[in-house]
């Protein structure tokens, strides 16, 4: 018998390699701009097309499926989540369909559903006027202004007091953020919950602690989060309620929450494993690789009947630097040799431009550490990261702080659109090409 044939959309070569290593026949769809030659040896077929061109990718995948059917459609790329759900429906394969993936991609739709279900209601306005925004901030004391879709803290702005409202509105207009929403500013510990579902049954794999340094971009994660038993139970119950509400069926999910004084409140959720190398933290602590486990759904049965208890803790600390042109990077070797450190990755070099911390893509690398407990893992990662010094000088053309950088510019840099169905022309997120 031939090996199960799976469709893998987007992702780096290492993700595709994991599918091939399990013996699957892999058909990989990747944007030409993201092509990595290392992926070729892991694929039976490689389609270099824009998978966010929904009409095109639907026609191609349907034709391939008619000749040799796919067992499952997989993706771990945020930009491909809604497309994967659409293709799952089109092909009639098992998994999370268009309704589920759309709800987890469309933030106003998810918030409306959760508020309707009573799962941690949060006040929200979608595309308010300036007057409405002023009134909202005045009523709630603060707000978060953000795009209706996206990830990586892209386009997220905190309004911590009423006197910041007009400035935030002006920034939104300069940034070109037309499709936006505002929610009540939630205060509390930031967390994410990593889950794995099989046939609608949701297993809590890990709860991740987060640090933002008072901003919106995450600068650190740790597994497991330091929570009381009661708080842990409340957080997990909230996530299960969310997954039931959206009709989540199979695979990993990554749900971000804030543990407020009134209980857990969902920030957003994604139908994929967590980014920022959270998958690696989970693997180190619980022995579960959510990317690999997801592919095993194609074998049938339950690939994760139970989750091993935590073995110690693991933390990641991201590197940041002042905006400008990189003039020196020191301390990398010292950080790698520091106690508990298991990985160091400096992603800038001499001559590179460091930007303001606008979103996750602007971080400069990371340090990962492992220890016997959460507090120690966080401390070791932070201390090792502090050994790495990235010095910069002001850019001559001031591009590091260019006021005309817009949402469209940043999306162009990564060759993505927030909503492929809006750009598709005649394709519905709930079905096939028209």
C-alpha cells in the first residue's frame, strides 16, 4: 500500500521534514517568496504558488486530490489557517473546516461568539468613530486598538488613559489600519494555553507564561507558567469552552489569555501550535512535539492519549536593541556557555537595520534555557540574554524610525495579506471557488 498522502501548506522546511520523516507522501504548497531549497528532498510534489490566492490554490489542490486523494490538509502557518480550513471543506477531508478556522482568524467574530456564550465577556467596538472611541476609553479606563485579523502583535496599540486616545487615533490613520477593533484593556498575568484535540476532545498540553515588558510584543515565554491550582483550572476550563464554541475538532490550538481579577479572559486563539518556539519549550518540558503529533492524525486513532507531566521548566528570552544600524554584536559565546542555556540564535549582524519594536518580526534573536523550575528557567534565560549586547548607530536615512511605515508596508515585507478571501474575488471562506 502507498503511504498516506498529505497536503502541507506553508511553513519552514523543518516542519515539512517532520511529515516526511513519519513516512507520509508530502505535497507542499509554498509561496515563491518563501521557498527554501532544503524542502525539496522532503516532498513528493512542490507547488510554488501563492497559497493566499484562494481561487488558484483551490483549483490546483482539487485537481491533485481527484487524481490521488489527500488524507488530510495541514498547516502551521498563521497566514494559511483560513485557507486550510477552506480546502478541508472543499476536499471533504477530516479536520477543522472553514467555519472554525475563520472564527479563530476573525477577531471580532470570535469575540462576539465568546460574549454571546458568556465565556469571559469583554466589551468591544468594531471600527468605531473617534467620538465612539473617546467614549469607550472614558467608560473603561483604557483600551486595546488592534487589527481585526493578524498575529505577532502587528498593529496593536495600547491606550492606557483617555488622554492617549487622540494620539492613538492619529497613529491608526498614519499606519493605514482601516479594519480595526477596540477592546477593554485587560490587566493581569498574560498566558497562553497549548492544546491538542482529537474528535472534539481537548487535551491541555501546557500553560505558557508570557512577558511583554509593559508593551504589546512578547519578550519572553516559559513552560510551565507559575499558576495556582485554582487559576490553572479556571484557565483550562475557559479554553475548553472556547474550543467547543468554535467547533474545534482536531489538532493543536494556541489560545492567549489574561488572568484578570475577574477570572481568565481570552485575547485571541489560533488553529495551530504556538509560535515563538513555544513548541520547542513544550517538547523540552512535556516530551510532546505538537507539530509531529498533528501529522500523526493522518494515521488515524488518537496520537496523544495522554500528556506527560512536566519535567522541569524551559524559558525563552528574546533579544532587542535600540533602533538603528547594527555596529557590533558581542557576548554570544558567553551567553551560549551560561548555566542552563540550550540554544542561542542572534538574527542580526553588522550593517542590519533594527527597527522600533513594532511587532514580533522586529526582535533580534533569542536565548533559550532549561532548569528545574519555572522561576529558575526564566532567570537563567534573562541573565544569558543580558550577556548579548547589540549596539546600533542612528540610520543616516532615519528608516529605523520612519513615520510613513504602514501596515501594508509590513505585510509586503513578509508577502502576506490579512484576509485572503477578501482579496480572492469570488471565493467564500465557507466553500469552493465560485
